[in-house]
């Protein structure tokens, strides 16, 4: 019995010992997992390395694969891709290691290390496994801790996401240029030469300039894989978070533009009003529109460049101006550079640049900074003018004393016996260009030149894949850090298309940030605040986050980026702050506080009346209470005067003439309040009159709104086929904001109207969206949405007889295109 007891005791001790070993392993794995979830990648690497070094033999196969894969992920996050590749490879060599997400990360690491064929093999393996598991949910990546939203990306250094854009067609689209919030690019059917040197003009086979007003809304139709094939994006969202089903009016092929999208008829003889979005010809989708007709002609136009403020354009065109085409001595129509300026929103004064010639071509302009940092002082362009190194060279001209100087060839470091084309100067003063005269991956490749003094070459770099390919790659535009941008390539089916690239790496994967929202007056946390987070880099989606009960949002921000946070909550004025993760020297968490305040009630200040008050023995205030709409006196209004010194109050009830008056005591502030059932209460402040001053007569005529009143808001216009609030409209809406603050109990209906031109159903939908835009604007100023209702009236309430089929002037149609508010209730 004792023997059995001893064996049982020893067995129990061994069982307890094994349990303790397993518990220790689980504890270390748990600690490593927590470190990874906290983004403490360095400490996580130490923890997983310790587990694999000291306890490898004690780990189960599943635990070993987990430790290896998460160690690889941690190395991936800190940018050590060779080690990440090593541990991913080891993890996948284990029995049962067939997790599609693990294979996908391994493929991404191989691609980052330049092993594209092997990466493609792993991508195909990933897709094959994924197809076999259609119901399996994709797990969150390691390190995605609970309650933390990861914004932006940041996986592998020097890796770019390449996006194929929906603006591309079966024809050519290339050489984009930044303009305001959009892109201007070249489209059409291109000839055989990269810089056109021949052609007779006319017809549909010529290139025109196309404009996309909002590049943040560009649709992404595919993600470019390492082998050049396309895969579908995870979601079809633009940067505003809109899906295809939630697109705005006019963003499709079947809602046509109407005169309701413009406040005036454009005058094509003086150019197109770009600033107000007028006069574009509709393309197959209204997101892309033809640029100004004063610049687009029946010959080639493009590429272009714009001054920093958007007031000047320099563009490429065949030798064609004032309706006449010029030819060289050999009968060839060459390319020239032209400039135009924007005056009152219209492109006018189209002129040739002084170094143009009928005998050679100049084109592909790009404006850059001089050595002092002054923008638009240097002009880079391509030309086959005599004296160059080869086919086409890149030149630079300086803007001196109001004129462009004689061009200077950039020299043999950049120019070759081949063709140098499509220069682009970034905001740091360095130059991108394409050439077929240097060793690259294919035909035209994109190179980057670091310049000093705008001309002297310090070094030249070749851009790696995926930006360059075995085909023609050219026409790049980007920011100084090359974090995102656009370029052209004919890598798909031989057609020139525009791609967007987004860098998905930074020194630190992401920056932990806790954002706290609080009431400025009470310092109490604000829950249910909606915060819109937007990164400044191209191709980033906007994120909508909501504060918890403690007023907190936790997120992890992409490194090397700028962010804007806009907070909104019903009854509070919108608040906006910025935050940057650039030049961070550590990966420690950050806390940011955002205060919000409620709108203050507006009270008018009473002015002194300019009359003889010598007969008065004491100061007095008087006035008439009238209707806001009819300006007629209102009877039965109770007017109260409150003395702010002792809080005493006097009352006066108006008669049929609407008049009232009160005597005042000098040295005290007063508040004047007029009220009547079914009318909005009107409040005014009376500043104290100096003691021992002569009696004064003050005047305060009070206007009151009543239920059912309809007030037209003047000068509310919209850009072409859009419903966003423009700057000039916002000035008028501020008056409505003041009215809503002056009458805190006012409940109104915003009504938007169109004229009768265009489809009635389309006009109804467009006016509804415009009314909602006004409501959104008022809410952003702290007006509670409970006090606002949006209604689109379309063409149902015309103020004149300009119905369908009736010829009316533009001014008569304009009377029908209006926005107004109707008083629904006064609580």
C-alpha cells in the first residue's frame, strides 16, 4: 500500500511539474502576445526569441508555428524584412502551417525583398487556399489590440500599393497634374511618338485635357499584383467612405447635368470659369469632365502644369493659336508651350512662351521652386531643339523680371542619346523624369534627380518596381517624400493608363494615440462624439470613429503622415485639430485632447438713436415690434426689460401700432426680451449708459419670426452637378446660423428648389441632397439636428411661369433656383 502510495505521489508530482511547465509556456506566450498587441515590437521580438531559444522543445507544433509567425510579423513591422522572411519560411515549413493569412504576409515580405517570382508563387498559393475556404473569416492581424483602430498602413519599407483607377478607358489616359483638389490629365488616342512632332489636327484621334475636380473620390477598380495582373479591391470605397451604391448624384453614366448646376450661362468666348466648376463637357462619367474649351482645341493639348495658387496654367499644344496652325519648313506641325491666366475664374490671355519655334517641339512643362524656395520660378520642359544630346532633352528656364529666360540644357547627367521626357519638379526642388536612354527595367523608366540650385545634379536614382515595369512608365507626380502620387504606364494591354501609388511603410508601423473629447465649459468627457480622421496622403480612406463613455478614442496612426481630426456632436460646434506623425524619433503612445463648446445665444446690441433728446429728463429706449416677413407691427407682444444690476423686470404689451418704450437708469446693463405665443423670442442687450451723462434716446425695432414664415436665403449656389457648400454660400449661411442661435427654440425646414429644366426626378433628388448639405453645415456650427429638417422641392414650387417648354431668361430661371427655410415650430 505504501509502495502504491509512493508511486502515486511521484506520479502526482510529475503531473504537477508538467502542468507548471505548460503554465510557464502559456504565460510567456501570453506576455509576448500582449507586447505585440501593444505595438511594443522590440520587446515582443525579445519575448518570442526567448521562447524559441529556451523552450522550443517543450512547445507543441501549433505553439511553435504561432511563435515563429508572430516573431516574423514583429520583424516585418520594424522593417527587418530579411529576418521576417526567414521566420515566415520556418513557420510555413512546420506541419499543418497552411494559414492563408500567414502565406499572404510571407508573400508580401518576399515582394519587399525583391523576390517577385517567389512572391507570386506564394500569392497564388494564398488565393488557392482562400478559394477553398470561402466561409472562413479573415482574422485580425497580430497586434490589433481590442478597442484600437488602426489608421493608414505601414507594413513593409519601400513597398507601394498600386491602384488601377476607374477613370481609365480603352483609349489613352496619361500625364496627370495636380490642380486644386483634383487632377488634370491627358486623354484621347495618342500617336506613335511620346512627344508629338507631326499631325494635321482635327478629329477624335487627338488628345484633350480632362479634369477630375475631386481626386479623393476617384474609384479604384483594381489592385496591381506583382506580376502585373489585377485583383479586386476589398471594398469599392472612395476616400469619403462612399460605396458604389451610395454614390452622389452625377457620379454615374445616367444622370446628366442640367442648368440647375450653374448660376450663369458660361461664356466660352472668354474661357471657362474653373473656380466655380462651370462649362465642362460631360464625359462617360461626370466625375471626369473636359477642361476649358478656351484651352482645348481640335489639336493635341497636354501635358500641363499649374502655378501653386492655381491662377496660371502652362500647357502643351500643337502649333495652333488664334484659329491658325503653323508648320515647320518641312511641313510638320510641332508642339509648343502656351500660358494662360485665370481672371475672375476664367482662363484668358492665351500666349506662347518666348522660346517656342516652328522648327522644333517644346512640351511637357513642370513648374518648380528656385534656390530660395520661391515657387513657380523655374520651368522644366522637354524639347528636341538643336544642340541637345539626343532625341529629346530636358531644359530649364528661369522667370526673371516678368519673363522666361533662355532655356538651359540640364546636361549629360540627365540627358542621353535617347529621349528624356515628362519632367516633374516636386516641392523639395528635385526632379522626376522618364528616359529610354538609361538602364532600367524596360522602355521608358522613371528616374529621380536630386538637384541643387534647380539645375546642378547631385545624384540620380532609378525607381524600383512596382512603379517602374518592363513597359513605358512616365508622367509621375508626387509629394516630396514620395509617400503617394500618380503616374502613367502602358503595362496593361499596351494602353496608357493612370495609376495611383501609396507607400505602405514608414520608420514605425503606427503611432498609438488616445484622443479625449471634453466640454470646454465643464471639462467633462463627451461620449458619442463622431470624429472624422483623414490622412493627407493620397489614397487614404477617411475613418469615422466614436468616443466611448469616457470621451476616449484609441487609434494607431500611420507613420510619416499628417492627420486632421474633425469632431461633431449634436448641439456642439464642430472642432478640428491636426496631428502629425512625421519625424518621430520613438514609438511611444501619445495623448491628445480636443475641446468642444456649445454655441452661444446671439443678442443684438441696441444703438443710440440720432435725434434731439434735450427734452428728456431720463434716458429712454423705444421701438416697434414687427414681423420678420411682412414688416407690419405685431399687437400683443410682451416686451420685458430686465435690469442686470438688481435683476428687476418691467413689462410692456404692444398695441396695434406695435410700439413700446421704457425709461432707463444710467450705470446698469439691460436685457430686452420680446415674446408672444407662436413667435420666436427676440433678445437684445443694452450696454450701460455712463452715470451723470445727459439723457439719451435709444432705438430698438424688434423683428419676430412666426410659425409658417418662409425666408429665402440669398446667393446659395452650387458647383456643377454638386451639392457641397461653397465658400460664397457659407457666408450667407452664417446669417442663418446667427438666426438659429438668436432663436434657441426655433425649429425649421430647409427647402431647396431648382428650375424646370432637366429631368424632374433628377431635380428632386439633387435638391434633396442640397438641402441636406445645408443641414449638415448648420449642424457643424452647433445647431442641433433636432431643430432641422431637409426637404428637396425640385421644380414643384416655381415662383414664375418658367415651366417646361416656356422660354425664359437666365435671370428668370435663377429666381426658381433658391434655398429657403420655413418655420415649423417655436417651442
